[in-house]
């Protein structure tokens, strides 16, 4: 009698992986896949499910870490708007692609006024000084837009408002915004050192001004302009030769907000023209070709270098009906318009611009009459 074969149990089905984001994938792999998508797709993805909304809007840390690991950086615009009834500005993040809505960012822990200065090291915003209840502040607040969180940095050696602030070669430089006689009229912070403290930067007293209305990093130097004249600081020069007045040509043409793109400093003048300053020739040139593509005058216009393009951002006007809920009042909103411009150099140092894209962005539930205070380009 042959031995009876032992009964074999049927094969057990393999346990299926059901993630909260994509059911067929574990969450860590799903996050990796989502990180490969452009940020322009994030607002739509946030509507897919509660899990997607949590990943995109409430707890984006895993997605941000995956994008950093994949080096998926994209240019963004950080914009701050000052409501008419509040001294402290509101912060938003914009992806410079048409149709992308603004993303509100948290307010800084110290509610400083719009007299605070703003600078960036590429992916962080430094909010320097300002005033609290009309009293100048010495605070430095750091925004990490990737984590949507603020931290408090080392305090300035002197309280400041309306100062010049710019990050240059890994160092944050601040000048002015305090009494010119202050021994800390100019100071610097090494951004590569975690626990660095501010150090005074020696400067000649006869060149100092109190209020600064523009600053930039150009041709290896830090430039700052005031109501009367401007200064150029060369960090590599001997201390006795580091500071010098800017040329009269630069000073006469630069009055306010500016941006540097491919070694040219661009500014927007009161006549509604975009101009570029070439430090090699010490001359300004009007950017040609924009007369028919942009409005004649752009209210509150500011500029930024976004991915190698010159972005012009200004306060627009709502042309729709935008009524409130049955009360006949105009809905609370702000209209911001922007245009991206590719500029090329043509014969004899002339500059020619071409509008690549243009869009209108609505900031809903932001008080009417709010104005642009800062416009900063970041890589996120």
C-alpha cells in the first residue's frame, strides 16, 4: 500500500501593500514619485484626497526632504503685502507659472513693520530689523519656505529699520537704518557657521547715511543707495579701501527697487521704463521692446531675478465684478500682476527685452489697498 500523499495547503496570497497616498505603493515610494512632479502640479494634487492635502499643505516635510534628495529645485517668488490697516506684512509664495495660486505663509513670530529689510541666501528669507509699535527692532527672523516655518536668528548689534541688507558670498551684510554715528552702522553675519554672531564692519563716518532705499550684490561688491548718494563695499579689499561712493551715473539712475540678472542691474524709473546698468561701462540703457507688451506705468513695481529671467511684479486692478455675499460690497482681494522678461544684449551695449509670460494673480481675502513691500526670488 503506497503511502498517501500529505495534503498540501493552498498557497497563501501575498499581503498587498496599501499606502495612504497611492494604494499600490508604500508611502515612502509614493512620496518619491510625487517629488518628481513639478510644483505647479501640487495645488491640483492637494485636492485628490485628505492624505494628499496633508502631504502638500499641512505636513510637507517628507515631500520637501525627497525633493532635496532628488535636487528638484525650482525658482519661486516670495511676496509680502502690507495691509492698509496693519504695519506687519503678509507673506505668500508664488510659483512663477501662469495659473498657479498664491500659497499663504505663516506670519513671523515678531510682528515687525514693513520697514524691515529682506535678503536671501537662495532658499531662506532673512527679515532684518523693522519696528514694533514704532520702536526700531534688532531682531533677525529666518523663514524656511520649504518647511513653512520661522526661526529667530542672532540679534543685531544695533536696532534698525529701512536698512540695506544683502547676502553676498555666504555672508549677510547689513548697513544703515540706524544713527550714522553707531559703531555698528555696518555689520556682517557668516551664514555658513551655525552659531555665528554679528561682527562690526568698519566704515568711514563721512560716507554713512541713515536711511537706505536699495541694495544689491553686483560685480563682487555690495551696493547700497540712500537718498543722497550711495556706497559700494568690497569685502575682499583692505579695510581702508573697502568703502567708496558709487558712481554718479549709477546713483542718478537707481532710485528704489532693483534686481541683478547676468551682471546687469535693472531698475524701474518713475517714467515707467525698465533700465539696465552695466558696471563695465558705467552706463544705463533703456530695455527696448517692452513698450507694447507692458502697461505704461506699473504701480508699486518691483523686480527679481527668477531663474535667469527678469520678473516685473506690480499692483494691478480688478476688472471683474467681485461682489460680496449679498451685501453689495466689493470682495476683499488684491490683484498682483507679473511678467517674465528675457533680456539680450545687442549692438553697442543696447538691451532688448521680450515678455516670455504674463499673468494676473488674485490674493483673496487680503484687504484692498494692500501694497507690495518685498519681492524675493528663491530656489525651492
